[in-house]
C-alpha cells in the first residue's frame, strides 16, 4: 500500500489563488495545523484519486527559495528532506513573468514539477493568451490551466500529478546561464564531488552550487569543507570582477533573463476594452479622506451581520443544551445508578463547562464567514495599506498592522507574524500592541454577555470593545514610542491583489475549517481546563458550597482587586483567573460555577426523548426562519412586527443575570478585553522576542491598562447612569 501513496507539495507565490485551489482539490478533507517549531499555518489533506491516496501538503507562500525567511526555510527544508513525489507550482496566469521566478528555482531543485496555470479565466478576460504546449517544451514540465474559483482544471491537474508520479522522472531541461557562469557552476560541483561528495547525496547539485555562490547556506546541516569555502569565495570574486555586480544580483538577473525569454515566446496580449474594476474600487476604498471611515463602516456591518444572523442559532443551541442534553444526561446517569459525584462531574464539569462555550459557536462561524469574504475579496490587504500613514505616527509602518489584523483572529500567530518586521524596536512595539487586539476567543465571552445585558445594542457594544482595544493599543504605543522606542518607521511595500468575488463554497469551506479547529479546541483544551476547574470547585471532597472550595478560596483572595471595577464577587474573579489559560475558558468556568443551579431545577422532570427531538428539529427550522427575518430587518424590512421576545428563562444564560448589572457587565468585558494575554500568547512573546523580560512587561502593561480603563469606565458609568 505504501507505493500507492503520492506525496504532493503545493508551492506558489502569495496571492496566486493557492489556498482556493487547495480547497477546490481537497474540500473538507483539509486539516489545518502548524509547521513544527513555528506557528505558520500548515494545511494537509488525504483523499483518494483513481487507484492512489493523495497526501497533499501546502507549503507557505513564497516569492523565491533564496532568502532566510521562516516561510522559505520551511519550503526548502521540506522539498529537500521530505522529497515529495510531485510538486504543484501554482502560478498566477495574469502575472506569469513574476511567478516563473519560483518555477525556475523549483527546477534547480530538480523537483518533479507540474505547473498549475491558475486564474486562467481572468487571464483570458484580460486578453492574455498563453501557449501551454510551448511553455511545457521550454521548461520540460507539465502545465495545466486551472481556475480555482470555478473549480476548472482540477481533474486534469490531478491526472498530471499521477502521470508524473508514474513516470518517476525528474525535469530533463537545465536552464543555462551565461557560459562563463556555467563553467563556474560545473567547476564547483566537481570540487564538491572531489572533497565532500556527501553534499551531493543530500542536496540537488545545481541548487546547492547556486546557493553557495549566493551565500544561502541556511539549509545545509553539515560543515562545509575549507577547500569548498575557498573555491566559492574565488568564484564570487571572479563574478564581481567580470560583471561588476555582486553574485546575488547577477544570478537573479540571469534567472530573469531566462524568464523574460520564455515569457516573450509563450505569452501574447490582446487589447481588451473593459473597465478596470480594481482601479475604480481602489479610488473609493483607498481614498485619503473616506478610506478609514469606510473601513470602520465595513467592520460595523461585519459585526451587525454576525450577531443578528447568529443569535437565533445561539438561542436554539442554548435551549437544546439546557433543556434537553443536560437533563437527559443527568436522567440517564441516574437511571444507571451513577453516584451524585459522577452526575455532577458530567453535568457541570463537562456539559456545564464546554457547553457554555459551544453555545456561541454560531457567532464564530458567521464571523469567519464574513472575514473570509473580506480576505478573499482582497480588501484586507487594503486595510493594512490604509493604516500605514496612521501607524507612522507611532514609529510603525503599515506592515505592523498586518500582525494586528491577524490578532483579531488569534494573538498567537499574530505575535509570530511580527518576524517579518526588520526593525527590532518596531517589532517589540508591535508585539506589545497585539494583546490589545480582541481575538476570537474573547468574542465568545462578549456574545454571552451582550445576549443577556445588551440585546438591543449588540453590534454597538461589540464594536465599541474592538475600537477600545485599538485605541488603548495606540495610546500605549504612543507613550512607549516617546519614552523608550524612539525610532523612524521603515518604508512600507505591500502587494495589493486585484479585487475578486469569492465563491460561496470558498467562504463556507474556510469558515468551516476554522470553526472545526475551534470545536477541536473545545473538545480537548477547554474540556481539560473545565475538568480541572470542576475538581478545584469540589475539593476538598464533600464541600457543600462552591465558594468554600479550593477554587472559591483562591478566587475570594483576589476578588478585592476587582472591587473598584464593579465586579468584586469571587465568581467573576475566578473566571478571569482561569482566562489566563485561554480567554474562552472564562465562559467554561462560569458554566462550572453556575450550571449546577440549572441542572438541579430541571433534573426532576422526566424527559420525553421523542418529544424533545421533535422540538429540536422544529426549533432549528424556526432558527433558520428567524435568521432570514433578521437578515431582511438589517435592510429595513421588518417581518417581526417590531417585537422580539427573549427565550431565555431558566437557562444557562439566565444564571449570570443576578451577578451583574449592565454597567458592571460592560466593565467586566472591558477588563477581559485588555488584561493579561493568554498563556499561549505569553509563551509566543517569549519565543519570538527571545526573552521572558518582554513577556513579563507585556503582562504588566496589559493588566495595568485593563484595571485603569475598567476603573474609568465603571466610575464614569456610575456618574452618567
């Protein structure tokens, strides 16, 4: 069976539609993880095609294989060490000249290659004709036109992969440079054969020789022989003497001279009279005066749609968990003669903890849907460009805003994304700002509280929290920049992809993949934390009141710190304490603390399973109808008659009402927004900045800022209300 597995690596430049193509090929088989040692996203999939099992590995998007960046290190090391059976090189057919640079380097690596000429439909619409047969002859590889968005050419691409695998042939062509440099390359390879032949067993000969001349040795794991080092130095000096250029520049120009020659032979352009949509939209979205207001308006619309459309499904899940799943589980355990301890553990520790988080999965799903639309359309790159002028006031560039945007999803990869910042002070300052960006985990807590206390103003409250996080980050950065990080920002260069209309399938797949990752986290990490907290709430054994437990005593000890902020009860203090592990665990902790009351009130009632299943089905259908009504109401079409009834009576959401007021609830959310980063983020800061000092400083700055801002919000609120 081993010989029936085809390992396929997918390479390509950023903005070539590589992710969309992978989604089109793999569908829901796609699994998202991280590359070992870093938090760069790694996508993999296994699926059957013909008589083979295809193992697809998505390499990070790179423009070349010559630089010492995290993305290029991963790509080169995988291609050299893992030796994939086939490499799919995804190129943008509308920008073939630039994309072929990576193709040329993949040929130097002697990779069994098939080129996916993606965005073929866009190239045709722009009057670009590519002679595929001639391209194949010049490069000695297979090339397949594809359109990832329309899912065209997928079968032909997979057929080409199988064909290349079955032939088991490496590319035959060698793309020659000038004769003199070719002599140097041949001489260097001969020298390696002579004094250190093991290098040729480990690395492709031509790629190795060119990399040594360019000075790119990051992928070489063994020490180079002194004779080879001297020979390389002589070659470099000879190139500088002959061409009056440094070797790196000369080799890059040689590659491009080959690329230009190929491009001119295979590409023909025809004049097409059409409106440049990208140019027209950029005049609006990148306008000096209106660009930023439009950005904030789009964010408002995003949250409005997210919460309005998700709320019927949140209600349905809450009702299902509290009125059916939890009491049914308790009833089942009781009928099996399970002890009260076990019943409590399952009902409160597992269902009460994880269930509290799962109720708000629809909120995350709809957020991911709209974020996928903005990213797939090309708008999010414009947002970073828009912020460049504003960020320069803080001594930062628009490049710093990109990790901050990532931080709205999760702070951990956002911290690692700062490695693209060349200026050390700019990097540290950006890292210290990232924890103030409200991540998706916090959103589950916001959704929980706004559903209870701010039902008429959900979007306004959520939007205000996101803007407050940005505002505090800016203020902190401004103070630090004036006091400590006195530096000028570097020029910001960013490729803006053309505007595209992402397909519904692309959007839903991306949203589902991210939601599935959250569900996996809820089923593992959050469950484990919830179980630990439940044990702390029930230790010592036989404790009657949760406030007398170990967890209760610890929470009471720290509760006075939050008294001036309006939520000095031990339950709130304990929830925030657990939030250091992960922010979504705040809800799980509240579930552990409060769920017992709900279970006790419902467990006496006999559950009719058939009746409850019917109610679940009709409830889900009703949720769809309500979501449709809310969608129409956003556009001013009110089919609900202006009345909106709250469904929450004795449910999990209701149990928190007595512990907070709207003002203290908002103060709590403000503190949650700004306080100490989660454990994973703290570790990421230490790893990226190489010191516990900056991780500790981040914790202190975040906690201090959270306390001050929540104090101001609470006491101003008391004066106003």
